[in-house]
C-alpha cells in the first residue's frame, strides 16, 4: 500500500450501517489518509485500531479544531444518523453561534437539516464529498442485476412506486415507497426503509387481491433536487432480506442515484431469496412506456 | 314520524364503521324509506329488524333487480369496504359484462375503483348521493371544536401535514398524514387511518426530538379532485382514541370536506383525552400565514 498524494486526506463522519466501513476500506485500499469521526451515541463497533476523532454534537469547535490539526480538509457523511437529543448545557461557543441556523433546520425534513450541516462544514473551509465521490462503484448500475426477471405487472408497480416516492421526496418526507398490484402499501417517512418494510410485512398481505398476481416492489430514489453529496438512499443485503420478509417480488432503485452497499453480496442475497434487483433510469420509470421495458 | 314524499327512497350500501347506522337512523328520523344493502362479508351486527337487501359482489344483476323492485333509485355508499376477494365461478352475466371495466379499475387506487362503481350504478339509472347529501350535519365544521387549543407549532404541523396528505391524495395513495415538530411520521396508504396511527404509536416517539415540543397532528382531507359522493374521509370517537394512543396533540380535518361520525361524541372524547379537534378551511392550511391563525 503506497502513499496517494493525489487523494486529499478524508474525514468520514460515521453513521449507521455498512457505508462508513466500506469507505474506510476504500481509503485503506487506495492508500488515502483518513479518519473516522465518531459522534457520541453513534460509535460503531468495528473501529478498534482505526484512526478516529471522537466528537459531540454539542461541541463542534473541538471537532473542527481536531480536523484542522489532522490536515483534514475534505469530509464525507456516511450512513444515516438519527437526529440527536441535544444537551444544551454542553453547547460550546461555536454551537451557540450555529444554533440560530441549525435548530430551526432540524425541525424541517432531513434534507434541510443536511443542507445546513453541509453549509456549516463548508463555512469552516472544508470540502464536502459524496460517498460516490470517494468510491464511484457504490452507485447502482442500470438494468436487471439478478436471476429473477420482471413481469409487466412488476414494471407497472415500479412506475407507480417511482411516482409516489418522487412526490414524497419532493416534500422531504422520504425516499421510498412500496407498491403491489398498483396499490400503494407504504410511503417511507422518517423511520426509514427497514421500518417501512416491517410495516408492509405486518399489514400488506390482505391488500394483494390477486393471490397469483404481482407481489410488489420496493422503490428507492433520491429526493428531487436533494444534495447528492449527503443522504443518497442506499440499499444492501439487509434491504433485500427485509423486502423478502415483506413478501415483495423485488427492489427497484434509480440507476446512478442510489448507493448499493456491496453490489455483489446484495445481488447474491436477492438470487438466494428469488427477488429481482433492477436499476431504473429516471427517464424510464415515469413514462408509460416503462411498462414495455424488457 | 310522518311520510316524507319529498325524499326519495334511499339504498344505503353498508360498509365498515358507524356511518351506515347514522344514515339509517337519519332516514328513520325523517321518515324516509330506506334499505341497507349488505354485501356478503360486510354485514354489520346492528341490522336486525331493519330492511335489508343481501348482495354478493359477484352477482350485481340480482342486486339491481332487488333495488328496482323496491323502488330504490337513489343510493349512497356508507363506510369503507376492503376490496373483496372475488370468486370468479360465481360471476353472473352482469358481472361478466362489467368485468372489463371493473377489474382493471380495482388495480388502481381507491378513487379509480369508486369512480367505476359509481358509474356502474349510474348506468343502471340510479342516482348516487354522498353521505352529506343525506345528512348535511355530518360535514366537519370550521374552527377549534375542543377545550384544547392549538399552539403555533401545532399550526405549523397542520400546514405541513395538509401539504403531505394532499400530495398523497393527488396520487390516490391515501387521505391523511401525521406530522410532529415538522417531521412526517406517517403517510396514509391503503391500510387506512387506524393502521397508520398504530404505526405512529409503535414507531413515532423517537422522532419527537423536543420532548416538551409539539406532539403532532393527524391531518385528514379529501383527495384533490375526488368524487365527494364516495369515500369522503371520516373520523369519529375511535379516531380520537387512536390519535391519543399515537401520542398526538390533536386532529385537523378539512372543514366541510371530512365526515365527523357523531360530532358531539367525537368532541367529548377529544375533551376527555385532552386532544384538540379543528376544522381547517382549505385556504387556511396551505398558506404560510396559517402559522399565525389563532
């Protein structure tokens, strides 16, 4: 592993799931200097021996000082973070300066919150990168990835699911929806995809009227106009497992607009469970002709 | 109770909930001839001794014949009905003639299905009335109905909830949403309001960040452009109970656009549980100035 003078040292703000680990591994592989920023309450269990900065939401001044001392001028936000319960008595001077902007933003949707946090990092002179800027192969490829193929009814469900998820995204509600036989079984809200799929598993079956008909599709796509550097929707093998438990036929994601955390493992899990995984171009899904796409 | 020659005899297609009973009582009170149409699988338990026509989805010819024989030329659909599991071997000749229109419609949202069913009744020469045409006092009045009043944060949640529910309605997904502290906790889909509120009860609490902040609002309004004669959203005391279990501060409905099944009992339940109930003019909620409404 050699040095990589063309790659800026990277701070990875580590949230839930596999993404921060994948990015850390990519840095190791390419010889890129990196550090994991672990916020109190969001420390994953796989960081032993890796370079970390421990941070607290209430004390951004200390975090930015540590980042600058380490020469980190690029940052990526990796993995979801639930909004923290803030402890006002711990606020440092920088938090107090940011509070008039940050606190109202946190009362809007995720998108507004993340735009505000991005702007805060930029105002500290840092460059904010998307996970796919660090590891381009994370973006969902186009086309059917699995042994299981799609019926015409599946494509019709995808068209409707994309329309619904896009409307929900435009209102900063969520990035996904589940449709089966033309009927919407769930719209993703703040609880996220796993909780939505659990809801479908518990409540959806009575609404698939044709017992031999389409089983339904999980559709995931970015919010229209969202900042692609933060909070791109993501799926992985666990998403496939949850979709199978919800009785779905497969998963459709916007090609190039959704992170697949471990494409090979995700496709393998889908093949094992008999689900399809398809990357759909944003121009395909919303058109009526999508029903005819092979 | 005298005769009421100015009121047409009325067929009440009875679905779930209290609405068909309220309409039957209104007919009794006003001396209007009526009959309850009970579809197999949807027979309520309070119809003993009342005039009924027993019907099967697969046999519309028999039902229309019975309606005509009884002199019923007006019909109202009262209470939700889940899409039935059809038994094709039982289809009569009329069902088979309707099938090419009806079956594809049932694979779209509720709204398309109900428009199709309405058109079928009209093509049989029947007039389709809304529940509020039979009993005008069912429509939600404007303004705060309860002892509990609304905070500015509640009004902000209502504005956002109305925007989200309207978008969901436009796509024929559902007629409601739950918002707390600006965050969408649920969008109603085919499972309906009670299931949505149970979902919020189970999953919502972690997402109310300010433990002393707004508890959230259930917002209900008709789908934009829906046929107001069928499937107007409705609430009642049970809705208030479910909203309380979901930890919400109150319920906001479109004034004049939502049926309140027992206003007095609904308000009494809200007062008992400390929730607000407010009817919001559709011009109030979507504007930014709604935040200032007292």
